[in-house]
C-alpha cells in the first residue's frame, strides 16, 4: 500500500497563479485505506494519482478530498477510472469531503453520485 507522495514543481497553475503541489497520503489499514488528496488535482498530476490509486487492492477504498482545492477534468477522470476499477473488483469506493470548486466540478461532471459523507454502509465511520 502506498504511504505518501508529494508531487509538484514551480509551475503556473490553470488559474494563472503558482499551482499548489499535490499531496497523497494513505492512512488506515490495507483492507480499508483512506487516501487524503491535498492541493490541486489537474492534468499535470492526474496520471500520478491514477498510478497511485491503481496499486490499491482493497475491499473498501475511501478518497478524502477535504484538502483538495481544485480538480479539473483530468483529475476527475483519474478518480472515475479508479472507481470503475474498484467496482469491477467488487470493492467499495467512496469519495468524501469534496467542497468548493471541487464539489462544483464533480456536480457539473455528473460525478456527484460518487460522493458520500457520514458512516459508510458497512458501518465504518468516516474519519
């Protein structure tokens, strides 16, 4: 299971200012990992997120977007592909904590159904 990864370089973000780096930290158990995504999830680092999520092979995966400040179509696609992969394996895949620009992007893209807050259906409390 991946531990943590920080991606970023001095670059101008999609909104014309210095972009935030992306930080991915996995906490929890191997069977129920929670991946905290912090910073901007964009076309620059979406491939790295996809590879990071691709190695998670657990029956329950939670993605915490509480500290994610921006997500473009590439970032959302990486999350959706990971969701589809998990579902094909029979795993539970939940995205939590999206707000602001990230939540708006998810709603506009039709990904709102992937969001969940509060206790999961298997009784596990959200952290």
